[in-house]
């Protein structure tokens, strides 16, 4: 009889599904997921998104999504210029558009910006 021990990492707060976001950068629409640009096009923003941190706008690497009730211990930030999102890792299918001037709640953790979602995995607007 073989016993298997599973070691769990102390970060179960992050959702294990991949999300692709579409954001506006330099008059263009850029697709980004936590691995970078899913369509492998070159972008000056790479995998960074516009955020407001301490009342200052900065470009921060996108880390993915996290449930809002699990991110209370992280620094609250505001995500800007996100136009839509999809749970398709390629960013080709199922995009859900967001209002044009929508600002979303986010969290800063390990120098990455995470989009906060509710229990139904919908983004949390400001």
C-alpha cells in the first residue's frame, strides 16, 4: 500500500482558471493573460496594465484574478482601461465587454496586479 501526501501551497486564494483581458493601450486593444500576450503579437505594454496605486497611475504586470473576499489583506488598487474579459486562454472566444470608462477593483500582490471578481467570477467595479 502506497501513501501519497499532498503538499498544499499557502496561496489557495487565487483562482486556478486562466482569464484573458482586453485592455486599451496607445489607441489599440491589447490581449493579456497571466502568461503575457496570448496572440503573441508585440506590444509596448507587454503583459502590463494601467493601474492606480496610491493616487498614481502606473503600469503593473497582470497576475490573473482573485476572489474579492479573499484579497482583503492585499493592497487595494484600481484597474484602468479594461474593455472586456474571457475565460478562454487564447482570448479568441467568449469575450464579455465592459462599459467603456469602467474602473475595476484590483489587488496588488508580489508586484502583480490581480483583478478582483465576485463569487460568480464577474469583475468588481469601483
